[in-house]
C-alpha cells in the first residue's frame, strides 16, 4: 500500500502536540537509514512524476541546514523514549530519534525546551531520562 496525502494527514492528526513539534524523519527500512525531511514542493514533471505533483524532498545539497539538524547516513541514530520533567512539575513522555554520535542532552533540550522561544514560567526542562526502544 502506498500512502496518500490524505492518509498522511490522518496520521498527523493522530499525533500528540509534542510529536508534531519534532523534526520530520523518514526511515528507509531497506537500507536502515534515517533522513531528515528538508522541505516540500511540487515536481516540475519528469518520466516518473507528473508536473505539480506534491513531493517531499530529502538529501538536498542546496538546502541550508545546520550541521546539528542533519542526520548523516552513517550516524548512529536510534529510536528512543524520553521522559521529561518540567519546572512546573509536569511530566511528559515522548518517542523520538536520537543521534548517539551527538550530545543527547543538547538534542533533547533543542527538541523539547525550545530555547529560542520565550519560555513560559515553570515550563523550563529540569530533568530527563531516555532509553532506547530497540526498534
């Protein structure tokens, strides 16, 4: 079965608010490789896809993304469960992908604390733990 954009929309609507804030990651099961989604667009048309067909673009060398956002083909990226505790006492659990070659703490803070945004009082991340899901 191939997903339609309607199927994708339905799957997105079933995700939690925390999951919707995560970076989009595509898993190539045959090659066991993870890819970040760079952006979406429309095909100009070729022998495979009609013109104006919506597409999602990965591995675009022209795309300007920071080194920390790129999941390299040979990086050790694993599916993990993260438990988060915030200053206001609230706790959340989320599944995410973590690159074992980079700082786990930095990845978790970048994903779940959003330091570039004005953080509401009590919503600062004070503690976290993580474990590999093994999938």
